């Protein structure tokens, strides 16, 4: 049975069509990542699946039931930090255990297990106010790990986490994957989506491509990428680099640019020389395989993530 | 442990752990009981002093109930919505009615706690009341009407004012202004006639007058608020506010986009 089955799902706010006839099937036990930029409709789609919003038209079923009838099976992790900073980690989870109808005795045992699972047992009696961003996110993940929840929906769970907290968090998702739970991960980070068994790329309210991560990359036609960290970033640098990017425009990153070229060995020295001639220092240059963010850029000519 | 108990526990702990909530609901009325009992009573004849202090304590008890219902409750609702908790809870098999009941019971317990503290400080400051068992029970009924009316207004504010600070400030503003204009914080006799009419219609001030009438005497209430023509509308308007707040909260706050 499919965990999620959406057919021709649309959502309109006035004249603004946020979802445009989305079709989505996610099998039980699958780890599916939905990747796209802000405003692409990912959160709207996930909140319809979680029964927080209603679609304007189309059909959606969760384990063969309407979303509002399948709430007992779904664990939804919204983007915001929803835990109460005035309560301790344990008290927060006890609250959710109560909402799920567990008796106090059962709740105490389950909450203890969950706090250990997310690595917060030592901090269980501290108020969430004193937690770091990563700890708070792990606590909130624990709210979707109560027994009986078969479909976990996580909306951009790694946003705002530092690299170490993000690694720990992704480790936790890997563990969940091993437990054969169905996971729907909403993200705009290619490296996070790479962990999934299948990825859907979403843009302007539609899923524009869907496949296993490695196949998406392979089918993109992108061979190699030169990743360059430059001392300056401006129009002149981008214009120069675009001459070496044969298949696509250059992609601006946080620290420099990504150039898409077939012949890396030939292009790399020319890039360094060219940049040197216009007074731009190359801090680091490396070749890499295309990422899912590159694939998205290839398909849409827009970036998944905005850079400063 | 059901959904009502879980919500009660969470809301109660949040009320008791927020310093601003404690200050405005308990600290501020107590400060005014102290100031009122010792500074504003210099011209009061000694035989009337203890009942004047009683009337001041009742007003501040009502003020505490108003702040709890009109500012703390909407602040709590807006906070849960702003930080995404309401979205999270809506995705779970939770009934809005159980969530509502848990919140209201927590507010009732917290309000009861603040009422006892304010009245206790009043008694320590020399406030005295004269009442029979029936007077006490009637006063309790009016206290519940004040709670119900304030909570109704609080739910309306919490539903329509989305931001936490906006919700709290709207509640505090409405509490202070309506308490000042309706005779909760100013003796009824000193109000201009238009405000005296308002004081009789506004269920919180008329219930305040009824409690004052029952526990310290008519001269402190300014009029007889216990006539049928006065008590029935007081109860009806308070209940109407509560029902309106309840329906608005459960329909609009929990409405799917």
C-alpha cells in the first residue's frame, strides 16, 4: 500500500496557485525527499499531507485514508520551533504523550526512551529555554517518534543548525530509515536530499523531476563541476567564468561559483589564469561531481538556495 | 492522562513560569492593595477603614481576574500559534474542544490562585468583609461570571490578534481602560452618568459591584446591583461573551487554510 497517494492536487490562495496538479506516490517504508526553493510549494504540500491545510482540488490519501482520518499514523514536524521554552524537555514530551492519549505510566516510559534515542536524556529536566538550536530540534523530532506513527513528515529540519548539529540530526534520520518508517523530508539542501531513496524536485507548484538521487544526477547530463572559492564575487567574475561553463550558466555559491564544464583538466588552468588577470584571487579550486542542487539549477536555471 | 490534563498541565506551568504573567496578574494587584490600603485611606474614618480596604481588595481581585482572562489567555493562544505549536497540534488527533477545556481549566486554577493571594494580602493589610454563607456563595457566582466574561473577551483577542505582544498589549489595554471607565478601579459614585450606565451594562464591573455590595455594603457599591434587572443581564452578557469567544476560538483558530 502507498503511504502517500496524491492525484492532481492543487491549492489556490485567491489568484495565486501554490500547487498545480501535483501527483505523488510514496511507498510504505520509502524515504522520499522533496527539494525545491522557498515558495515552490513544498511546505503547502507537506501541510496538506499532514492535514493542517486543505487542498483546493485533487485527491490525497494517507495509507488509503483521507488525511484527517489518518492523523494517528502521521508524525508532522513543522518548520518552526514549536516546543515550549518554559517547559523542560521531558515536560514537553509528556504534553505530547498526553495529547496522544497515553496513560501517565506509559508516557513516562515512552518519553524516557525517546529522550535517550535523541540523545537528550541528560538534559531532560532542563528548560528548553537553555537548549541549543540543535538540541531543541532533536527534542521536536522526538515528538514524531512516538510508537504507532508510520509516516514521518519533516519540514526543513536542518535549517538553522550548525554543521555539527546537522550531522547528528542526519545520523538520526538514517537510524529512522533503518527502522523502515516512511519518511517525507522537505528540504532545500541537496546534501540532505541525497540521503533519500527517492527525490522529487519541486518548482513553482509542480514536481518537475523525480527519481533516485544518483539517477537524477546521471540523467542531468552534467559531467563535472569546478567549484571555485574566490576572493571577490561580482558581475565581472561571473561573466568571465560563464565563458568556461559550456552547458549552463555559472552557479553562485556562498563562497564563490560552480562552473559546469566537460573538460575539467583543460578548463581549470584557464580559469585560474583568467581570474588572475582581472585581479580576482582563487582561494580554493576543486572538481566535484554534480550535486542535486546543480541538477535543480540545470532544470530550472534558478537556485534552490539563495546566497548572500 | 488525557488531552485535557495534558493541556492543563502545560498551560498552568507556562502561566506560573512567566515572570510578566505573575507580575501583572498577581504582583500588580497586590501592589495596589498595599498602596490603596495605606495611602488612599488617610481621610477615611477609622470605623470604615477596614471595609474600605475590603472594597479595594475586591477591586484588585477583579483586576487580577480580568488580566488573567483578557491578557494571559490571549497571550498564551497567540504564543502557541506564533511558534507553530497550534499547527503541530492540528496535525495530531486532538479535539479543539479538549484543547479549549484544558486551557480554560488552567486559567481557572491560575485565576483562583491569584484571587486567593490578592485577598490574603488584603486581609493582612486589615481588610474586613461581612457576609453570611449565602453571600459568600453568591459572591463566588459573581467571581465565576467575571472569569467567564474575561475569558470570553480573551479568546476573542487571542483569535483575532495574531502576534503575541499585540495580543498581550490589547488584553492589558482593554483591562486597564475598561476597569478605569467602568468603576472597577474608580468608585462608582465618582463616575459621570454616561460611564455609570456603562458600568451597569459591562458584566465585569456590575459583577464587581455585586461582590462589593455583598461583602462590604451598598455604600461601597454605589447602587444596588442585585436587582433582577441588573443580575440577569450581567449573567447573560458574561455567558454570551464566553460562548462567542469559545465558538470563535474553536472555529477560526483551528480552521484549516
